[in-house]
């Protein structure tokens, strides 16, 4: 049995649904189903009872779930101890297009002072995976934005940031001091690829499904607006770039910046990273209007 296959099985067993597990693992459903079926063949027992509404664990499946969790935790601990013994202790951090955030620079400085011998590897994720590769085991901890499916993860809120709509600078709505989502109902929005976490898609779509150019990175969001005149949501305090403007949205909740990691991960560097991140972040000021702008909406 491969650890990757066990990780797949744990996701299905916790979600009790192949579709949700596939979204959580950031993969398509057919290979996930095949992997679990192959695992059943290897162990010689039916692990899951499939039905149109989802799946249920068999007695054998419940036993394997407990064993698989223990094996995955043990494997993570083994990697940490071997790395420590070899003197090459490292941690992989996933970030979601927030590399210019001043908080990330402060976090790097404090963490480096606390762990001078630790190699920190930073992996930038695209917008289709808000967990930055956590479910797939590509990173140890993620600095990302909610909301997203949190099953199997531990999440620590760091701060919240006001959001607005990204517009072309020559768009008539760009002169407004603030907007409401209803004023954007007839516009095309940039959207995310199929299979993207549904909670994430719904939030960044202003509470509903949107049609428009598919994007995977912040730069693609900006270019979709600049070239096609589409709209989409972004952080109010993020500089939009030449030819673009951001107008605060009065009826959208703020975006939470969070640290996330796999529940049960025994790596002390992960917990230390989260503690440092929580210590250097503070709630930002509320989004500010711009002088001379004409109010639109309420």
C-alpha cells in the first residue's frame, strides 16, 4: 500500500463522498475511484459501500481508516526525525498569490530568527487550489484565504481584509466610492476552473456561479479585466496595477487570511510557524473610500 493511496482513502472515508473527496484532493473523480478500488483489491476486503447519495464505511473500512491515519502520522513523524538527524530540517509553505504581503516578510524574519537552521521552501499555488497543495501532501502549512472545505484540516484565522470589485479604470463604475453586488449582476466575471473548491468559488463569485474567462493566477485576473472588460473580486488594499481600479463592495464580508495545516500533523515546525504567523498579524483597518469619488449604491 502506498501512502498516497492511503491518503486518498482517508479523504473519501472522511468526506463519505467521492466527489467532495476529489475536490479536497484537487483531482478528478475517476482516478480516485480507481485508486480506492485497487486498495480494496490489495487488502482483500470491501472498504466502502457506494450509493447515489455517497458512501458508507464497512467494518473493514473503519479499521483501515484508523490504521491509515496512524500510518500517515507516523510517516510524517519519520520524515521529520530523519531530516533532523541529517541536519537538513525543512518546512514547505504554500502561499496563494500573496507574496507581496508585508506580513509575509515579517513572518519570514521572525521565523528565521527562531529557527536559523531550518530550510523554508515556499510554493506558490494557483487560485484553483485554495489549500495550496495541503490535501495532496505538497506542502506542510499554507498561508491562504478562506472559505474552503476544511475537512481534515486545522485552520487558524490571522486577520480579515476588505474586498472590492476589480474594474478597468475607464469603466463608468470605477468612479464610484462603493458598489453593491446587485450593480454587477449583468457583468461577466472571471471564474475558476472546474473542480475548484465550491466554497471558494461561491465566495469569490459574490455568492453565486459566474460566467467568464477562466483564471488560475492573480495576474490572469487582472489581465482578464484589462483586456476583456470583465470584473471580479479582489482585496481593497491590493494595488490593482496600471489601467485598473478597485471599488469597495458594501455587501460582501471580508476575506479571512488563514494558516492551515493537516490535522494530526506532528511536525513541531508547523505549529511553530502557525504561532509566529498569529503573533505578527493584526486586524487591518477597514477599507477606506477615495476622495472625490461619487457614491453609487448604498
